């Protein structure tokens, strides 16, 4: 259908001529060509009625084109302008918040003064769940444009600092996009950039961190090229360094303990810089052990010796050195020493020179026979006091004259023998204190049978236990008459555990269903290695988004309130609630990313929220460069609010949409059609009579 259009009877009524051919367009064109050829032939032959023949052809073609007069009653629609206000975290920098408030108020007043304009606004903020997505202005603009008719959009105005992180999602916009930039043109800022930080590191081995102190924007020419850098671990006393600005720094670091190590890097605030919110960076590195080096000292062959060895060798992460006495000095079997196939054990190297290389030493039914001189056992005591770990699994000999308690090792042992030995069947029990201790907490869940009504765990029985009086430490398991079976103690910087029975191997062999010997040994090893998850006195926190769960483990049944100090220095008090024996918990929500310090007056802890370098503060200097491709592609302009609010004009489509201190919104002339009327032009009979009359006139003229 073809149309010829003009406005008539006012701006809301449009009249146009439309054609609805009775035959196909191709046939109509072909017929017109044939008629034009005939008229041209008449002209060439000099026929006086050639022009009448042309009029006949025009009448026939017009009749076949079937013209009609169409009238449309149109209702004009208002144009739509989209206003996107960036209120992300970087906009809180002074004086941007005031500029935003003043600019939005001025925009609202100016747009309300323009007729036939529908204003739609949206405010962009950072994700409430703590996701580090940055400023998503393009996403908001796309969603706002999708809710409006494309033909009515007159333009968009974005009030922002220009630091937008989703420009790849910029829409194909049908009208000018204008940017009103907050901040000042001469801004500059300094920040810490973590270029490389591992998520975990091997304890005892240095790990390399790479960072850089970076200046952005219009940096003053007289600014020093060096600055101070402080580094602290787990909120401890910081170490100060003088570093070069703008140069990548490689920092070797050895983690002090297993588990999460929270490192904080801080540079002082320089005079005139934009913000100090990015002058600190926090990273959490998990410390793990590469190998667990164990020295197992067996006093004599017995069924439990092979059990200890199998348990330790079953773990590929354990390097085991087994010192065992197969032929004590008192044994006389007539075999010459030079004919024995065994080699001399390097006792001096192990117990004097290399003892500090071991993470754990286990004495299994060892008795004094003069094989290990007192100087070696003195070295073991010193090893414990300096941070080592020893596990003593006693046998009947511990109650006699060959007892380790009658050696220099006694000063680090938490219990002394009473010379009494229980030779009865008994089921080991977890003490009330042990139910709160991480080493023995919940061991009943590993029993092959349910706990009996009298509280006896569903483990297999043991049949021998040495009676001891605990001098120090915590009794976490008991035997007959509630006497100490397993004692855990801290000595100096190290730790020691004593097991008053040599029949734990019955659990491993599955006697009467067995018991959790492997789980108990694993927990003992981790506790003696000072793993954070097995500490009986510990204050820690874990974050999920901005929600933080604070956990306090303690053997004390009385809970302590925990004080939380945020990155901004604001404190709050958390009331701890006991969720299970020995574990207290509380929750809070962090208002901003950074390092939160925890303290209950006895223990301190830290937790880091958010990434090491939030996107909002990676780049803080205001700029129009990021938005420039979209603004230029749509014909918009970039204006700095520090120079004043631009005036707003309406412009025709295709005309310049911005100028000096003014921005333009296009007039779209969108409408909706309310009514359509068609009036046929002529009738077939009229066209037939007109054509016949013209043919008759042509015949008579040519006949003369």
C-alpha cells in the first residue's frame, strides 16, 4: 500500500492518500509502460490527439491503482527522559554527595518546567549482599530504557563520578546520553594495589607477595616519591618500612601459624589526596603444613607397636622415623653382634642434632634401659619447652623404676604414676571437661554402637590402664574409677599429651566393635601442631558476604561478651550464646569492607570483609573518559558539576544536542492513532466514463 501524507484540520488530524492497486504492482508498471509506448508512438506519427490518448492512459492507471483518502485522528504522546543517579560508595567522597543532591534538585526543577516530558529516575547503589560488582550504571540504564517506548525516549542524563564498571553492557540508545560528572578536575589519590597474593602457603617456607603504591590523577609535583608502609598479621604490632611509590614491591613472608593468617597493609594518608579508604589492603592466607615429620620411639615389640606404625604410615603426608628397641641389653640369645643384620641407629643425630626438625615425638611403651642417655631425654624436654610436641603412650613399666617419670623428661610430664595398674575391662569415657575440648568433643559420634543409658560410649573395652595423679593440664578422658586416661597440657611454648594405657590398639583391631583411634590420633596431632580448629581457647570469625559469625571456644562454661571494632573505629558488643559444649557464637553484619577486630578481654581476633581491593576504590578520581564512547556515539555531552548545572533545551532530531553549558533533549513527536477513516476517490463508473469521453474526443479530433 502506497501513501501520500499531509497534515490537515489541526495537529491531531492527519490526511493522506493511499493506494490499494487492483492488480499487482509489477503488472501495473508493465501496463503503464505499454501505454507510454503507445502515446509515444502517436506523438512520433504526428497524431493530433496523442495527448488525449495520454490522458486516457492516466485515467486507466489511476482507476487500477484504486486511490482512497485516509484520515487519522492522532493523540500526541509525551517524550521520556531517563535520569540515572550514581550513589555508589565512591560517591560518598566529599564533596560529591552535596553535588549530587544539588544537581538532582536542579534537574528535577528544570525538567518539570518543560512541557510534554515524562521524567523517569533510578538510583544506583552497590550490592547490599556485599558482592564486589562495582558501579552498574549501564545495567540500570538498560533496565530503565526497556520499560519505555523506544520512539518516545528523548535522552538520558547520568549523574556520576564517571567510574563505571559495566560499560561493556552499554545499550544501543536511540537518543543523546549526557553525563554530569561530580568531583573536581584536579583530584588525585593514592592507593595500595595487591598484584599477587596466594590463597595458601606452606608453613616454614617463604611466600612472595607483590604490591604497589600507586598515585592517580593530577599528582602534585612536589609530592615525595617514597612513603611509609606498615604490615601487620592478625591485628598484631605492625612493622614499618619505607618504600618507593609507583614501583612493584616483592615482599617475602613466612606465615607464623597454620590456618587463616590475616595480613593488613597500610600507607599513611598524604595531604590533599582524595580519600584514605583505599590506603589499606587486607588479604587472608591459609597456612598449611607440607609434611608432618614424626619420630616414633617404641620401647619393646608389642601388638600396639604395629598399630601405631600402620596408622602413621597410612597418611601420605606423614614422614615417619621409627626408633624401636628389638634387642634390649639384658637379652642374651647368644647371637654375636657382628652377625646381626641391623645397623646402628643414629640416636645422637636424632635426639641432639636433628630433634628440632620433628613436628611430633611419640613414646610408645618406652622404658629406661640405658639405651637413651639422660642427655637425650633432657634434649626432648627442651624440645617441648621450645615449641615441640610429645605424645606419651604408657605401659606397665611407667609405674616402676624404669619409668620415664624418673628421667629429665619428668619436668614436662603432666602426671605422675601411683604404682597402681588397673587390670580390668573398662570402656574409656570422655570427661565433662573433655566434652568441651575440641580433641575429644563429639567422639561418641564415631562409636560403632549407640551410647548406653548410663552414658557409657558404644566403644570396645580396654583391659589395662596405669593409675596417675594429674599435676597439670586437662583430663579429657577417664578410665576405671574416673581416673585420668588422657591428659593434655601446655609446657612453655610446646604441648604434651599422656595416654595412660597401651591398649588403644584394641580399637584399631575392632575388638567389640572397636573405637575412634584414628580420629583421636588425628585430633591429637592437629592439637599438638597448634592447628586453629583444635584450639580449646580460641576466638575466631567467619564471613559470608557481609554477615559475620563470631565463634568463641572455651573450657570455661561462662561466656564472655565480645567487642567488635570496625574499620571506621565504631564498636559494638556481642552477647555470646553457647550453641554446644565449649562453643559460643554470635552474629553481626558489617556495614563496610575492611578489617574488623574482635576482643573479649582475654583473646583477640580479626576478620576481613570484602575483597583486598574493592572495585569502588580501585579508581576514585572522577572522569568523563569512561562514558565518552557512549556519549559521543549518541551525540550527547559531558559536563562537570563544579562548573555549574547545564541548562536544558528541546532540540529537533538530527540537530546538535549539546553546547556550551547546555544539553538538549530531542523532540520525538511520538503519537498513538485513535481513529482511521477511508474515503474512496471516484468510482469505477466515473473512471470508465472519463476514459470513454476522452477516447471519443481523441477519435473525432483525429478524424478531422
